C-alpha cells in the first residue's frame, strides 16, 4: 500500500463523507468486521433490520400501508425472513402503477437520490435511494475489492456504457469523488471504432491503471483491440466485470490479455443487491447484511436452494423508497454448498437472463447489448430528467437485427403517446452506431416475453464476416 492509498483511506474518504453527507468509511469498517460472522449472526442482523423496515414501510409508505390493510397484516406479523411469504411480490409494473405512493412520507425529499436501473433487463426503472443506501452499497464493493488485493486509491480504468461513463458539460462533485477518492477513470464503450479505441488506449497508457472494470462484453472489445495492436498491459492486479452474464470464453480472453484474474459481480440498485465473487470463483457472495434474497416462482413461492427461479429481494437499507419482495427481473439459484473461503454468506450460482453477447455493425465494429437501451434516449443520456420523461413514454421495446445486419426497433408505447420527433431521434441514434444498416421503427401492440417472464430486448441473427 502506497502513500496515496494511506492518505486516501484515512483522510480523503472521510473528508469526502463529510462533504457528501455519506458514511462509506464507517460502513466499510463495519462490513469488514462482519465479513466472517457465523451465519446465525448474519440472520439475526437481517431479521432485526427486516422488522424495522417493515414497520417503517407500514407507518410511512402509502403503498405498503394499503397493501397490509388489504391483506389483514400487521407489521408485527413479519418477524423473520421466512414470514416474507405473507407479502405478495413487487414488480416493476406495480411500482410504475403506484409510483407516487412508493415514497416514505417521513424522509426529507432533499435526502432523496434519484436513480435508475441500468436497463440490462430491458426497461430502466426510475426510483430513489438516500445517502445511507448509497454508502452501504459502495462500502460492500470496497470490502470485496480489498479482498482481491485492490486498495482504495489504486487507479481504475472503467470501460462501460452510459451508466458508467457519460459525457458531461462540466466537472461535477461526482467527478471529484470518482477521480480523487476512487481514482476511477471512466470511458464510454459505445465509442469503439478504430479511432476511438486508439484514443482509449492512449488514455489507458497515461492512467497506468491497476484495475480494469466494465461490462464483460465491452472489455472484450477493448481487449481484442489491445491484442490486435500488440499492446500488452502491465501491472494489472484485477479485472472487474459487472452488468452482464460473464460468458466463460470472455473470462478466458480477459485473463489472457490483461494477465490478471477476473472477478465478476452482480448487483441491482433497485433492490439493494450487491454480490461479488471471492478468490474461490465458485459463485457470487451476497452481501446479506444489506438485503434478504429469496429465489421464488413467478407467484412468489420460495424455491429450495439449487433450484432456478426469480431473484426476489428485500432491500434492508432503502427507507426512502422501500423494495420489499421485489422481482428484479433476473433468474438465478442459491448454491447448496458453502464456500470454502470461510465466509458464511450464501452465494448466487449463475445469474441468467442478462445479455452478454456482442452485436456487430456492417463495418465489423462490435456493439455491447448493454448499449441498446441507451440508444432510446436522446443523446444517449438517461441521467437527464427531461430525457427520462421521453423514455418513460415507452412501455416495452425489442431490438431485432436480421441476418443482413439491418435493424428493426419494436416499441410498445403507453396509451396516447405518438411523439414523431422523439421516434426520429431514436432511429438516428441507431443509424449512428449501425452504420449502413437499414433502421426501421415500428409501434406494436405487444412484445412477447420469454417463458421465464424476462423481456428479451435483444435478438440478433447477424454473423459479421470480414
């Protein structure tokens, strides 16, 4: 650990907490102390937090107050996580239909952090958190990274979509946090033509990162370029992947090019899920201090460990906009066997359903499926509230690429919406990325779901051949 790492950990991060009103340093310390607790103690922590959350939700959140009254439930009926079966599952559509009733009336709106799911399950969801929730999730990530040998203050090269790296007109406080405290330098993976990749490589050389982070498919695009130009990265400790199913061949490619182990992660800001691989690489350890995870069928019945079902989460930290028994939209299972690393937290097995395959335009430029939802926003910016309003006029969508490489955009719109200018903006976004492809936008009455209930928003029959 170098001097910058020591200053960052003991001075810059605590000062950043004071400025932002966050508590990352304190929660990071608490999570480190809890990392190897016996599972019964983890359950005790969960159940105590669950009781407090349920009482808060009933007392201050109109949706849950009405739900409990309609079911004849009282907060004291939920004493431990096994009692959650008494509560129906929460879906994205239920949240959209009851959005104004999902907020706590006792939390100062000034403390709300407006957020959006990343869109990897097809349709981003608008919701809120607060600084406490934000701090807990980042503290959990720092705990995992530390176990890989990555120290706070080590330089990180992040290569991902608009949620990771977006163009901004001005340098913000968030940029200061990213670059000074996290030393996380972010680059947009939607820009992957030869000239952009060359520019990314120059930035990579200048930064001299210790870690590389991003969507697996996006990092593979960059890794293949490094291999093509004969550049061999030096000094990389870890490759951190997130946001997609990490395909086995992608892991192998990344390890070969960066000469470092790959550690995968799975999370959901809407639902408070944070999970990371450990050094055993046998699954994804759930940060169970932050959430209760159930694997259920579509109706919400809990399935045995080892059986694949819907990831259903109760976020124990989000008091501003509570998620109780929330269907994230992914499918997975809980591993039956405990991990040999010594941690007692449960592990996800394979997380299924998130796209992780590459698409190509007619020039052979690869495009991560993670970028497809972003192209439905003007200027690819889903952080802009004005653009979020436009995007929210879409009920569901699907992008189809035929065997010739041409694109068809299917939109199921909400009733009464017919914004021609916005639809033209969408078509132009896709044309800029899929150069030379015919791009057609169609408004449809329905888009069939997969048998799992997932939205299959990316369908491609195109196989680019140079």
